């Protein structure tokens, strides 16, 4: 079994190299080999393939009281939804488990990029719905562990936003603000700068 996995990894890497090098025959051979064995793989573009410029993403943040607060985030189209969730957690203190995103009338998966969902230019829109701690089954320990893990990973997430975290918190309903404090998340709202 380990040998089969090693061989599948080699073929997947060889496929990526062949595509990058424009070697159609080698790419075709690798793809056929992987398909014959029904190897579960994920094909994803490298960040270099995406536009390099940052864009301003309009985000409508809505809480349980149906109050929508608009914010702008500086993002790259190559960002994954997981990275966007991390950014919101690092900048505003909203744990990823309470974030439900809607982009282009779809519920995106964490591994999908903003570009995949059509977020490619300034002013493109997304919606973020914040669940209650109860609905997300949050507890203090879960949030603290998630915070520590994401803080380590978050060193890679470095983008700014137009509105400061305190401003966003002040515009959300008292219910969502209180739930974040009651959940004992231990993550103060702080400025990304």
C-alpha cells in the first residue's frame, strides 16, 4: 500500500511538472495512469498563475439580528476561503467556525480561491454571516486551541482593511458582541496594524 501511494505521489508530481513544462505527452501519460487507478487528487493553480495585484473586496457582515455592516478588505484573488476566514479571525476576532460565507450565490469550500468564485476586481462582493456561539457549538477551549493554531498559521496572512476592528464590532448588534465575549474566546478585538 505504501509503495502504491508513493508511486501515485510521483505520478502527480510528474504530471504537474509536465504541465508546467508544456510536455503534453508526458502529462497525458501521467493523467491516464492516475485515472486508471482512480487516484483521488486535487488539481489547483499555483499562486503565480493569478493576478498579482491586491483588490478591495466589499463584504457585507451580517449577524443574528440581521444587521448588515459593510467593510472592505484588501485581498488577493489567489486567496483561499480558508485564508479569508483566517484573516477575519486575526483582524476581527471572529472564529472560523462561526463564519458562513456566500460568494456569487454559492457556499464556497475552504480550499476554493476567491478568483474561482469570480472575485477579481475592486468592489466585487461577498457576504459573511456570523453564527451564534451556541449554533456553532463553540466553547472556550475549542476557540483558544483554534486561535493558537491559526495564530501560527496567520503569520502568512498579511492584508489590511478599510475599517478597523473596533468600528466593525461597534456596528454589530449587542447580541453578537455579547456572544463573543460570553464564549470566552480570549481574543480581544485588535487592530491589524
